[in-house]
C-alpha cells in the first residue's frame, strides 16, 4: 500500500500531509495510549510527528520533555526512527528557557537524548525571545545544522517582521535558511492570512498550522447544551456563541462526503495556500481515522468557498 508524501518546503524531507501533534503524549494520553496512537498513525501512512521540549511541563508532576521521551522510547522499541520525520522545538523547557546560543545548544542535546536519536529532522524556535539578539539565535540554530544535530530549521510564533529580519540575517551571513513556519491558523482563526502568509509565500516556507481544530471546536462535538469532559472544553465552548452557524455548513459538507466534521475542517485547512500539513493530535486511537482521512480528501471549490464564508460570518444581533 502506498501513501501520499509531499515535499516539506525547500527541504529534502518528504512527509505525510498530516502532522501528528505530540502535545498530548504524557498529558491526556498516557504511555500505552501514546504508543497505540503512534502505531496506528504509522500504520495509516503517517510519518510526521510534532512535539516540543516543553511538552508537557504544565501538568502537575511533569518536568517537561515527557512527549519527547515517549516518542523516543516508541521509535526505539519499534525500530521506526528512519521512517519518522520528527519535529521538536526549543525555548520553553523549564530548564532551557529562551533562545540564547548557549541555551539552544544545551536544549538541543537534551532533546536528542530524550528522543533517543542523533539528529532532529525539523527544529523550531518555539517562541520569539526579544531578550536575545536575533542574530545570536539564528546563528546558533544554523550551527546545529552544521554539526549534524539538526537537519532543518523552523520558525514558530514569530511576527512577519521578525521573520523578515531572520531571513535578512541568514542571507547576509550565508546561514541555513528556515524551511517551515508553524502559526496559529484554522477555519475560524484566520489572522495568518495577512502578512504571515505573504512572507511564507515569499520565502517558500512550508506552513504547518497548530490548533488546527480550534481546541476541538472544529470536530463538531461542542454544541449548544453539550457537556464534554476535556481539558480543552472551555476554549472550544468559547467559540460556540460566535460560530454556531459554521457548524451547520460543516455538517452539510461532512454529510456529502460521509466523513466527520473534523475531517472536513482539516481538509479545508490543508487546501489553503501555503499549507502543507495541519497539526492535529489524538488522545485515543479512535480519534485517528478522522484525522488520517483529511490527508487525502479533496473538497470542491464551492465547498471551500461556503466554509470560508461561513467562518467569517458574524451572528445576527437583536
């Protein structure tokens, strides 16, 4: 059985057009659930896994790096490292805060150890660190590529102006250019469609949006009167008042394809300019088929337009 792969921007990486989010590993998915999800994801054709060194330090009893440890343990037990494209991030681990050159070097080594690998395929600057000169951060990340510890560099949660400055630095100094951008973007959070998208186009960045399902709202399970036991429920419920009408359009399109609302939401996102592979996480194996289906589903132009217009519609006021 063959599975679709797409080139990750200007890199030599080839990835499944759905990026599995590892933020739940060691949080809402325990060790066994995490392993089951990774087994099912790779069995379904997936090869692209996203994590960060800070996942999931916010959980009581965790110290950070739990997700990386589980991914590392899983691929070592399964003998799957060469089949995976692993993306992780630096700046948020409690022991490795910020983006100084010294911190980046130490954090990368710690991530490599937790991931049980000798290289990171895609290494992001997770959050901009204004306390450090950008040239220092950019140079330190490029040095990791020269050292063979990182294959490619990514940028996450940076403004368009700072990304432009990043590229001026790499071009002036002959450093390794970033190949990927990870912004907040989905069917109802569409600020990305301005300056960030323009610079992604200009610099040929592969865009891998997070919160692709809007904290679960775009799965369709959060509706008027519904009570969902989930750590993300409050965030998803906050969308309901403004975007309840969008659910009707999602329901209609989903019914026409005999798939879930989550599949339609991800398929819409994947169809947008510059988007390569939306990031979506599953805390159970049962949630995975809906995510995997979005990697190959093609929506019609009419469906895409209807969804886009519904997402921008504002509720009537009395």
